[in-house]
């Protein structure tokens, strides 16, 4: 039992990162109607930029700041592409474009970062925060969970109670009408990409020391992120938050059981399949009748 509790607690760091990435996916979908497959790759770009600067001799803190900036600029570039050439495309076309961009980013990222060569990612929040039931809870785990919760409620409050948030809702619901009313549609859309790019980069920088240190593996963290967003039906920030935390904890539990540890990577796919099957239960029931 103690071993499982330790494993579940260890999954909190990953769960917090998944929650941040999932909330960012919901944020992007709700405001610019894009299922973004490049989210984790954007964060990986910033994380590897940080490592490159540290390996070149830069101090850790300025390297982290510049890494977050690199991720933000990468997200901005993708946002410009999406808003300039695909703003009027269907949701499936936009998703296909971001999936294609993901493949390209992984190919370029592996080339620039040395493929499978290991890189040493510094711990942003090293050490133990406290002990719970005899289990150490790390600072990284606490930090990612706090950031995920803060970002979730900040996003909800921002959209519901600020003028800019109301404009962004108008952008997502009636983009043509919003543009005719004089709302700066493109600028606001790119701002959404910038915000989510910065947050995903922060999440990847925190979790990077605990993951496989290559660009492809980090970029594919988009799978648990989208699984978390799918739990929230790409509309609920809180459900995406809880979904990300749950996926991380379940992965941790799986890693603590010998017979299931090698299948921990399948947890997000199982979640996606389960949610899709559950969402189709009504239609299948109607067909059966």
C-alpha cells in the first residue's frame, strides 16, 4: 500500500503538467476553435532552448526566462500561420494543420537537439515540499499542481469578468461579427497563442527532468494533454484540470505495479477511447431502440 501511495504521489508532477497542457488545449479550442496538436512541441522547444543556453554556460534563471520566451515566440509564429491562412477553415482542417506542424516540429527538433542524445535538464523546483502519510511530496509536484489550479481559475475569471475576455468569447462564437464590430480579431487570437505557449513551456520545463530527455517524447505529451481536454469536452477548464491530475496519478499507480508498469504510456489512449465511447452512448442506445 505504501508503495502505491508513493507511486500515486509521484504522478502528481506529471498530472499537474498534463492539467496545464489540457487547460491550454481547452483555452485554445474555446477561443480560436483549434484542436492544437503542437502544444507540447511548443513547450519542448522552449525547454530545449533553455538547456542549450545552460550548456553554453548561461546561468539557470536567465536561461529559463529565455526558454519561456522561445516557447512563446514559437507559439506566436504558429498563431500567425493559423490566423493568417486558416482562420476561415473548418475545425478538422485546422486540426490537420497543427498535426502536420507537429510532425515537422518533431523532425526539426530531433535534428537540432541531437536525436536521442540525452540532455541534462536542471530541476526548477528541487527538493521535498512536505511529507504526507510517510510519503515525500516534491516541490515540482506542488508547483505544477498550484500552477494548474491558478491557470484554470484565472482563465475562467478572465473570460467571464473582463472586457478582453468577453471580446475573446465573441471571437470564438461569432468571429465574422466580432471583426465587423471592430474587435481586433487577429491580434486577440495571436495573444491566445502567446499565453498558451508561455504556459505550456513553463509546464514542460518543470516536468522535463522526470521525462525521457528527447524532443519527440516530450512533444508527444500532447496525447495526455488532449485526453485531459477531452474529459472536459474541450469546454470545461475544471474538468480538464481534474482529468490531467487523474491521468498523472493513474500513470503513477501503473508504474508502481510491476505487471502494469510497462503499459503506463497507454493510460492516455485508454482514457481517450473510454471518453469517446461514453460520449457515443446516447446515439448507440437510440440505434438499438
